C-alpha cells in the first residue's frame, strides 16, 4: 500500500499511526513477498502473526496457509481487520505480551520495535518450526552477534541456546509509513536442539542476565556481590568479563556455580 492509501484507510476508522505502539506500516510489496517466501509456509500450516496492522502480510499469509492467527492489541485496527480478513484468519484482540500463543507452526510478523525484546524471549519458549520477523536492525544484529563485539548480549546467548538465527536482508526506513528513524532487518529463527547441556535452565538464564547487566565488571565481582559465591572458589572465567565468553563458556560457568550451590 502507498502512504496515501494507508493514511486514507486509517482515517476511515479515525486512527493515526501510534508512536507509543511502534506503528510503522510496511509499504513495499516486494519486501513482504520475500519475507513470506523465506518462511516456506506449507498448505497445512498454522501461521502466527503479531501486530497485523492493516493486514498487508495477513492476506498474503492466508493465501498460503491453512490458518492464520493474528494478534492485534489496537482495537480500532482489530475492528478494521475483522471486516476484511478471509475466513481462515482467527483474529485475537489482545496484548501479545500477556496472552498465550495458540499452537502454531510458523511465525511471520513485522514486530513493533517497542515490544521486540519481550516478544522474542517469549517466542523462544514455544514449539514452532521457524519464524521470519521484521525487527529493528540494531536489535537483529544483537541476535546474531559474536562474543567480544559491542552487540553481544543476553539476547544473543538466549537466541543461540534455542535456535539458529540469521539476518536475511536489511530494510531501509523509507520502506515504512511513517518512516521510523532507524532501519530494519528481516530475521530467520529456526529452533534446534540446545547446543550444550544445562542442569537448570532457569538458573543459567538468571546468571546470564546478571552478568550482562554489569558486562564491564569482572565475573568474580558480580557473583560475589550477588552472594552466588562467598569466597575465591576455583571456578572458570572469574577474572574475565562476560562479553568475551561464548554461550558454551557461560553455560560451563553456570554449571560450576550451580554445582557449588548444591553441594
């Protein structure tokens, strides 16, 4: 859709793009087609879409999948969609951050920047075949970053633990209406078996979060301040910073601390 068409459709429902909700509407049909092609949707699939907006992706997804589940929090947009979507689309008017996702095979979404982080962390706890999502470019780069880089983060480690992830293409801000201040990227996420064993995943993710909250401090200092160790135990990597450790090494550290706590 052209910007003028989007503005006209929004005016029909007395709405305008909400900056607070991160509503930037994709206006390039070719980007949408490539995004859907990358998802490799099968005719028997159920596809999940978060934030369908005016339905640019939704109609295309419905033409390829058995069923589409679209979750939209904006009631005006949901009312607009309810009158226009095909019969094989289930529209859920709810906050995707709080509602449980119904079972699905594939996720295809242009995610609002403001909820990208919690949605990705939530998505990674579900069973699905693959996901193709549009994200802020900076966020996407954090998902695929390498140890030692400025983009390496808790998000990187969590994503790596659950899935293979790659950036498919960059998308300039000019491809959206209104144009955001930053560029976007289309990312593919493919769940796989965990690459290393962890005795307690909850503890591993807690350690990872704690360490990255103070990424410039030595690991020994952080663990002692959090009373996870109370002496100079012979544990790996204590004199390093978490930003230089691979996910596997963070897992090794987590296992060592967990064993110490449960001796």
